[in-house]
C-alpha cells in the first residue's frame, strides 16, 4: 500500500474528498448530511489521501489570524491505524507553515484524541458536543 496525499487542485479531487467525508461522517457516524458540507468549503484548502487512485482520507485547512485550523479530518475505517491520518496532518501542517501560521488548532473527536496527542497536539478545552459527538479542542505549535 502506497498512500499519497495531495492538495485538491481539481473538481474531481474535491469530489473524492467529499466522498470520504460522506462515508465517514454521514454514513458511519450519522452526522446529518446538511451539517457535513458547510459554508466554509470555498475558503478552505482541501486535501485527499489516495491508495493508488482510491480516495481513503480527507481533510481541509483554513487560515485564521496566524493559525491553521484543521477540519473534517477523516480516514476510511479499513485504512485507520496505517499512517494515513499522520500523512494528512503532515501535509496540512506544512501548508499552514508555508502560509505563515504559527500553530494549528482543531476540534478532535474524543475517540481521536490519543492519535492527535501522538503527533504532539495538546488539549486546550473541556469536552463539548459537535454534531452530537464529544469533542475537545487541541493545538500544536508549528
């Protein structure tokens, strides 16, 4: 398995990212479809992870006041714990650095907190619900 991560440059790449997001968030986690795609899509930089030509992971990055905000991070169930999420985050972090960001912030599902801690993110909030799922805010200095 050779995973490649790419910044979405075409409409098809964006559709691939949305497909992974729909599969994970709407089908697997029961997030309402109308909450999954939001009005911030156009201001975000989107990333897709591929196994050959098959999209297997996705995420987006927005830049806000010297901070990168990682959002909609997801990996298909059969590809979890295989380094896909780590590769996606490395790409997002590098892009944020390239844009002058000093830190990355994200809202992690509580079940994903150990993953983000393993790549040096620290919890900066108490637990809260987003789309009915427990989350915490985490951040990392770049």
